[in-house]
């Protein structure tokens, strides 16, 4: 499947090469802090690696800036004149002061994603504060109570899409148990030359506007010749009857997006340096607005050591999917004196962000080709029904226990997991909802669409175990709040329980309660769900603590549960982190009182 | 949770699991001889060829995939399962309200797009036609403005030939969604063109029928107890990602004669067209096609009397454009 990098490079047209080169030609970085760094190495930091600001006192200026990621100069929004904005390095236990100056002609905001803080500091206009008016300054001041990798981004309308984002690194108060020689942020983003308001309007008018992978007559002929006409027709019947496309993977694709790594297009080749044998920490942040990335570094084992800033028992994988707003810290140990490609292809297989790990600047390695365009599987629409029923025993009987989605059925004390009951809301029967799943799957060991059985070890949520377990193990779990992720893909309406934000009431958490959120995905898309202000402690299907996160991706036709300790008084945002889903209604206000 | 299964759901599981049995068996049958062990993931049917991305600013190549490799499964193959779409909420459906009476605060600055009005102007067909009897220009355009819940629609369809406006139907409608894929439209219609103008009250449904048929059916009531029915359906068949074949039918029925406008009671006319468009962009797609119009009954008599053909085959060329 792979071809040589020379072939790949030859096929890159000159125009495209120039386009995605951007300003950061040969960009390379020496890392945030390199204990073994030699003086001679300093000074080669590229203009396209964001600056690093450390300490407790920060001035961040949001401003308009022309940016060129595609060969066209386009208006963008930057922080301190760069995209991404500067990386902020804090220390656990300190108090930080962040003066955010808004030099835009419109209201702006910065949200500190995944940070536990007082709600007034959280940076969501309309919930935490009115936003930062044009020309004004907002000062956020709070205690840093955690460590790990996080990020910040605009929460005003579509400003995030236009460049308003950056990384946050928090050093632990005690010496970091994770010893590394090099440490780099790898921020992944999606850039569009379009005005995001126009992009949103396109989706509202023609929801498959950016989908150039729709099933065609050619596909039908191929299936018919291989499987027979009746089989080809029958296999399309349900999809067409439901007016849904088995290729509706994401809403916004490479038809408009250029995928960036630390602000560099694929040809810009952001580069991180290492000496063979060194342990290199890569802090992957999906700071995109509407993209999922599948990340791998051919030739290297990825040891995943943290998820959403929280340390996990190390997991060795070849590849991981990082949902919008998710964060994974990975350690690699390149031993050879050669370059390695950091390859992050979009879930819809229409482009990639790419960088290089290299012993010297200016090197590059083979860039893999994209994987084939996947088709949505039945399990993504029918949930456990397509897994052969809701009970593990049934599954094993019908499929010999060797499930393609990697089913290793978790069991509770009785040795069997029953199918959870699903309660559709009464508001899920209207125009805002195009499908409901009655038998969702609950297993966490599915890497997701396009990654199943690709011959590589791919990370799943079932692999993630937060070191130290739950923060609230001693607190009994009280009530459950069940919410369904819903949408109408044709109308491009998204919501919870069939209600858009503008139609819904706030969700009330009683102060101090330890509750279980039950999310059922009644759509065919994966939704990264982010609760502000409080941790989301994901549970296994048997309701054992699994991993602590700030953003939880719920796969199509999947049911997940997680615990939340409502210990943060105030008003918080709760939403799908796909920007266009959020703006189209998949958003709630949570009130803790 | 697993121990909390109530009786009802146990029955539910048993029924649906039993109903599932034939499906995996069938799937296993069809999977024999393939490398893939189970039914969930269709095998990727790569051709060995490579496709350079050509849709946007991105670079890269991916394997050419032909076919979807889907397995048959029907929604209605599961007796006892509630439908996945539509339907009515059961009386015991969950309440979506978790507010405990807590309301939104007084904070200003919320700026979400979910209730913002949008507008669209679409020339579905803007074309030159050429037939044995006449040639000219015809138009089928719609515009809307509003939110997801309430939209104002304007429609215009007509043709200009022989140096005059032959016919122009215009409508102003209030559109409301009533189901996932269906809207109702209520408003007025005004007809211009040959003969005296006519005005009607209009009520219709418009939407996407199963199997992706775009459908609109509208009933009209006019002055002097005139009534009319209009039906339109079209389908989009993507030959490639950009080359789309669009068959379309349209029929008009009238409750009583209107000789001044050459209209007879009953099925008055039907039109069948096939257009092949190429989407240079989503918003600009030139096309060529053929269009056949046939008049029936008394309408045909009026048309014949006027010396015009009852059956009009035409070649068309135009563009599908929207903003």
C-alpha cells in the first residue's frame, strides 16, 4: 500500500507544494525544554513554532492578522501575532494571571480548555461572562490545580476556526515522574480560506456540500459486478430508505480544509529534533474546529502516557485517533539516525497534517499515503443490533466471539453485561431528529470508523486507565442524567434530545452530587462531548472507572457513561466540540447550584 | 445497571435477539471465502490504483476504492423493534427537562448560530430550451429566508418564448418543518402569462421521500371555486462526485376549465425531464438535458385549437446555480 516518499513527492503538483508550504519552510523546533540541549542548537526555532511563555503572569493580545496557509492571504485571528498562539507554561500550585486584550473590532473570548477553575474565569460568552468587548481587557486569575497538557481557544462564534487557539502545559508541583529528553507540543488544526460563517451557511443549505466521497453509480456498478445486482441493491436499501449516506463521515473535509501541525501545512514540514536514543514527549492536541485525526509515526512505537492531561498507565500503540479537543501525550524513542514522519490523516481521508522527527533540521522521511475512504459500518448505525444482539452470550453464539470491531466483552460480577435500557426523549420524534438507536453498543474497544482491522495497533478508550483511579472513588454515584446526541444531517440541525440550545432549558447539577451522565449517540457521526469546569470520569460498560477526561468522543450508535462530581458552583458550557455542531445547537448550559 | 433490567426489556432483548438470528447467518453466508471474519466492517475494495486528491487545497493520494461492500440489512427486518425514524413519542417517553426549574441567568453575550436566520436563492433550472414548435428561456427558482422553524419561501417557475411571457407561476409560502424530512407550506400563488392573471391560496407538503426522492405536492384554491393540484418529484443520481443525472417529473391537475388560460379540467399537463449536470462547484453546475411535455384532455383540445402541439419534446441547456 505504501509508496516511496519520492513517488509521493513527485505527485505533489508544484502549485500545491507551494500552496501548503506556508511561511514556515523547513520549520523546526528544539522543543519546549530540552535538558540535554547544547548551546549550539539554540536559535534554529522556526517562525512557525509558537512562542513559549512561562511563568504566572501573561499578556495575551487577540488581534486580526493576515495569514497564508494555502497560497492566498486571508484574514485570520491570532494571539500575540501567531497561529497557533503562544504556548503557555504554568506550574501546578501557582496562581496565574492572564490579561486578555481584545484588539478585534468585535467581542472575543478565550476559554482555558480542561482547566478546573472558577466559572467566571472560564471564558464562555453568555455563560461565564459577557465576553471581552472590542478594545477591552479581561483579566483571568485562578489557582492552577492540575498538571498536564491542555489548550486554549476562542469561544466566540467562529473565531476558533480562524486561528484563535494555543497550547497550555502545566508542570506538576512535584518533579514530573515522566522523564524525557525532549518535549514538544504537536498541535493539529484545520484551516479554511472560507469565511466560517459562509461555511456554516453552506452546510445549512446543502449539508453534503464538502462531501466528495458520496456513493456513486461507479460504486454501484463495482458492487453489482462483484456481489450481484440484487445484493448491491439490497445492501443499499436501508441506507436509501432512511435517506442517509454510508459515506457521511464528517461534515467539513479537505474540500476546504488544510490540515496544520503547529501552524504548518503538510509541505511546511514542521520538524522536531532529537538525538538517537532520546526519549521524546509529544503532546498532541487536536485544536481543530471540526476534524478528527488518525496519528502515527511509521517506524516508532507510541507509548501513550496521558489522555486529556491526566496520566494513564502507558499503552503501546502504533496509531491513535484524536477527536476534536482531545489531548494525548505520547513518548517515542527513535533510535536510528534518520527522520520519522509524524502523520495525522483526517478521518475522512482527504488530507493530512504532517511533520518530521529528525536528528537534524531539513530532513524528511517517507510520507505515507492516505488510507482508503472508509464506509460507515452497520454497527455505526444499528449499534449492538449489528453486533448480533444485546447480550454477550448471544454475540458469542452467533459470531464465535471473534468480532471484527474487537469485541472483548467486558463482564460484570455475573459474567454478563445486559443490554442497557435506552430512553428516548419525547422531543426526539420531531423534525430535528433523523434517527434513533434502540440498541446502542456499549463496548469501548472499538477504534472507530476507518481504523478497524487496519493491521496496526490502534488505541481505544478501553486501553486507557488513569493512574490513581477516580478522584472521587469514595463518593457514591447518585442519580443518572440520560442525554441523547441527536441530529438531522439533511437539515444540519444538531442537539441533545432533539432540542437545539435555543430550544432547551439548562441542565441542573445539584451542588456536591456525584452523578452519572449517560450519553446515547442517536446519530451516525462521532461527537466529542466536552463538559466545562468538571472532570468527566468515563466508565467501562460494567460501570468501573476507566479514564478521566475533559472531552469524550461518543461513537455512532454508542452509549457511554461517565461520572461527574458537581463540585464547581456556577454556570458551565456542555457541548459537542465540533464547532459547526455546537453552533447548530449541540450545546447546553449546565448550572451547578 | 445490568441487574436493573426490567421484565419488559428482557422480553425486548429476547425478541430482538431472536429476530436477529437470520441476519448474521445470512451475513456469514455472504462472507464465506472472504478474508474478513465478521460482518461489521465491509472489506475495502481497493483497485490497486491511486487517486490524487483534487477537491481542495490538500495534497496526498489515497487508494481508489470502488464499491461500498455493504451488507444487506433492512430496518423493518427486526419485528418488534420500534422504527429508527419518525413515529410518535410513546406516552412514557423520557422528559428532556433536567432544569429543576433553574433558568438561564441574566448574562449577555451568548452568540450561537442555531436560531439565526439564513437565506438562500436557488436557480434550480435556468435554461434555454429548443423544441420543434418553439424555443425560449425557462426558469425554476426558489428563495427562502428564515430559521429552521419558520421560513418564508418564494417560488417562481415559468417560460418566455415567442417574445412574450408564456407562463409564470409565483408563490409566497410560509414553511414549517413537520417531520425529519418534511415541511408544510402555506401561502398564495399568482399566475402571470398568457390570459388573465389568476390568484390562489396554496397549501402543500415538500420534502425528501424514502430513497432520496425530492417531492412537492401542493393544492390550490382560487377565485370562482377554481382548484388545482400540482405534483413535482426529482431524483439525483451521482454518476461521479460531480456528474449528476437528474430525472424529474411534474404534473398539474385542475378542478375546472379555464379556457382563457388554455386549461381544462382534470390532468392538464405532465412533464418529464432528464438533466445531466456537472458541478464545477456545488453552487454552479451547467447542464444539458431533454424535456418532454404532454398536455392532456381538454387542455390538449385548447392547445390544439390554438394551433400549438400537444406534445413538446425539447432539448435544454442551462445552469443550476445557488447562493
